[in-house]
C-alpha cells in the first residue's frame, strides 16, 4: 500500500530528499509566477471571446444514423427527389366564421403570396387547393410550406420571417399558428436566467460555508474563467466541426457545476492546511498535491466517459461529448493553475480570516461529522440496508423509461408551436402531428397496393394517395391514430417495417422505407438503447480499474460501482416519474434520447470525485493508524462538510435549469441534481461509512499476487 503523505514544512519544499511531485511543481510555478498565470488566463479568455463574437456561431444538428430505415428514406429523397427532402413548416389557421368566408380567404391568400417569397421556401400548398387540409366543420385548416433544406440548415432569422409573415394575417376572427422543426428552433428558450440563478445560489452556499463573500467568490471565478474560455472555443469550433445548437447551454450547465466543485475541493483543503498552522505557500502546494490529485483523477474519469460517447456513432452526441469533455478539462486545468495563482495574490486576506476563526476557537473540521459517523457505525447494518432499499425502489421506474424526442406537444402552452399542435389535433386527430413518410421504390401499382395495406392496418387513421416523383419513386403520407410521442405510434412504426410493408414488398418486388421525424426519433432512441449497455460496461470497468490502482483494494471498486449505479438509477427512476409520467405537473412525454447517456457519463465522474476525495482522507488515516473504524470517522469528519457543500452547489446549479423552459435542459439539470443529491448526501454520508465499517480491515485488502503485479498509482504523494 502507499505510504502516508509527507508533510510540507517549508513553502514548496518537502521533508527528506524525495523529489517534488508533478503536482507540487505545478503549484509552485503557478504560485511563484502568479501574475503571469492570471494574465495568461485573462488574455486567453479575451482572445477567444472576441474571436467568437467576431465570427459568430455556426451550430449544426446532426441526427443522422446511417443504416437505419429513416436515414435511408431521407437519402433516397435527397438523391432522387430533393424537393421533398427538405424540412416543412405548417401554418395552422382557425377562422370562427369558416375559412371559406370571402374576407378570410382573401386575407389568407394574400399572406400565402408573401410566404412564397421568403428565403428557402420551395412550395406552398393552400388549404383552398387541398380539400383534405380543412377540418370537417371548416373552421381549421393548414398550409404546407416546403423548404429547400433540413431544419438544422435553416437560419433562425429566416424561419422567424415565415412566422412573422404568417401571423401578420391575424385578425379578430382569424388565428394563425405555426409548427415544424424550424419554427421550434426559432422560438428556442434562453437559459441565461437559469445560469444566473445557479451562480447566485452557489455564492450563497459558499458564503455560508466560508463565512466570507471574498472567499466564496474564488471558486465561482475559476468556473467562470473555464466556462467562458470553453464557450468561445466551441463557437469557433462550430465552423469546422458539427456542434449541436444545444451544446452551449449543456456545457455551461456542467462547467459551472464542475468548475465550482473542483475549485471548492482544492480551496477547502487549502483552508484546512491554514487551520493546521501551515504557511500560505506550503498550504497551496499541499492542497494541489492532495485535493488537486483528486480533481485530476475525477476530471480524467469524466473526460474518458464523455469521449466514450464519441465511439457510439451517434452524430449529434459526438460534438456535445467533445465540448463537455473540453469544459471539464479546462475547469480541471484552471483549478490546478489559476487557483494557486489567485491564492498567491489574495491568500493574505484569506489567511487573516482563518486566523481570526482560530482565535475564536472555531475548528476547520467539524466535530459533529465525527459524532455522526460514530452513530452510523453503531447502527451500520440499518444505515446500509434501509436507504439502499429505498433508493433501489426509487430506481424501479427507470425500467419503464421510454426514450424519444420532445415535440410541440410538450412545448409551453403559450408557444405558437404548441397552439398549432393542439389545433391540428382538434381538427384532424392526434396522429396528424406526427405523420410517417413511406418511400416506395417501385411502379405505381406497388405504391397503390402499399397504400391499401396501410389503410387496413390497425393504428393508421389515414394514408394519403401516393405522390409520384418520377422514375418509379413515390411517397405515401401515413397518419397514425395516436400522438407522435405515444408508445402506440412507436409500435406502429415497428409493425409497418416488420410486418405490413415486407409482405407487400414480397408480392410486388418493390422496396419500402418508413421515414419522417417520428420514425427518425424511434430509430435514434433504439440506437441509444442498444448501445447503452456496452457504454455502461466500459465506463464502470474503467472506473473500477482506476479505483483498484489508486486504493489497491478489491472491495472498494466493487462497492463504488454498485453505489454509483444506484445513484444513476435513482436519477433515471425519478426523472421517469416526473417527465414521462407527469409527476409534479410536468407535461408528459418521453425522456430525451441523449439525456440518459450524458447523465450517466457525467454522474459517474462526479461520483468518482466524491469517492476519491473522501476515501483518500480515510486512506491517509488508515496508513497512519491501521485503525479502520478511526479512519472512517476521521475521513468523514474532515471531508463531510466539503462533500455536502459541493453537492449542494451542484444541486442548485443543476436544479436552476428547471427554470430554463427547454425540456431537454430541464431533464438534464433535474437528473443531475437528483443524482448528486443521492450521491453526496445519502450515499457518501450514510451508506458509504456504514458499508466501510462493515468491511472493516478487509476494505483495504488486496491479494498479494495481484498487489505485486499492479502498478502503483497513489492519490497521496509518497
């Protein structure tokens, strides 16, 4: 096992003749050249910020999945019928006196003439030219506006022009609402207020923790430097790589939480060293050489897990994963370089505050945490089994989790897309909001036979006559009886692909592909679900290997894997109850397909953060005393306050995104907040000390043969 930490007796010097570690040297350089380090970060931040503002962003979503039916259908249309491959916008009209009234018709047709002139508009199909586009009572109708590009390629300002032109036609008796992916993108919510709420809440917690606004600002400053720099880099990278338009709020969400968390761990160790009487420079070096190592290992775990998403082959996740991984990397680097520099500059003020607390008889490490740990140890079996059973029960709803994508049906009721969605459902049925596009490659007789078979299929409300694109290519629009996000619609997609259309294909020697946005969402969800087990196995395996190398123990990695999976399971279960089942008054709908994998990657890294930070302090005491019970009490006494404070900051930063108005960000923030609460409060402060007490000395046991073969990767500098 690793030998105990050595004590720093002088600023930057170590006792004995051991060579300073890489972390010590990094801290010494940053502390000694503090102004250069600060100026360097400021210059980098200003440079990338000004550069990104000068060129602007070029975000681009990529939900393509090569090999799937929906992607094949899109490729066929793009190659052979490009006019049918672009995005569509639907203008939904409601007229109290009926759409055929003379004044209403004149106003609508004038508006449509203007829409035809807008950028990217290929064709406009009026309800007066399509009898099926008017409801039975004549009060609701829709206009199909075909665009020349996919939604992600339509600039927001051009989509907004179509919205403005259509809604100018509104009068007291005429209402115009719009739907379609370009419209949803144009009305996207701004999460800036959520970020502000999170930062303010984090500051309040830090002030309560440190008793000083000045000390509280340092961790927040580290996070803002890292997030600001990363955001500028991502904007620049969007011009040369595929970066999704939801990447920026996601990386800011993670960057603020992780950045404050990492800086807090290092800063707390620095203050504890000051409490122990160490001088400022030695305290800085010690903090980086201990808590900084924890930050480094935890950050690397998150980065590896996120980069693992790249190999899943899900285009829209790759850019997000790289961007969030870059955010974590820069927050880690800032905690190890910028924070020591700031401590060198402002350490005098912080030291005075600490000395005043010492003179008043206050302690850096709370005795209450020691008493709490002793109470948990006295009732170890109950403390381990009861909360574990409760958390397992909260995880069960995750077994019924249904992945998908939010559509206009989950938008806020005040948005034009939601109002258009409701009008279409009222006038034509719920399935009208998510039509399936069947691409038929064969003669007209085959397409007609397919349409007849589709109309006879249970779950199909209507199938429009085939629209020929020449060269034996036709498209059939199919309207389900159920809404796009209903499980019944997903089942219908499977039935058409596996039963109905293959039967027609065998009889006609034609080829049929089921596409459209609803089918694409189903394909993406299936791809995530199918690849998730392998991804989980890789992340869990790497995490266990890291803990095995660091703590040279068999039981600790196994325990960590189980507890980390439990925290993720609870997050998924509660998220399913809230967003899929509609608890807390949230609009019902599927869980966004890419949210679970992102949450899993990030939560596992954050769990490793707390695990390593807490266990490393336990390990220090174990190496000193060889008393397992004392090691647990001392470890939690010195880290419990920091872990719960870091968890509280994460919770408020992540939870603030419940106010963003964007369903994906709400799910992401809520899931992370729940996972961090369970991990930092329930698991680390209750279940973990109980389980470690039950393990006793065996918690640190490693077979001799394996110990000789494993390389030594110690958190503590020996």
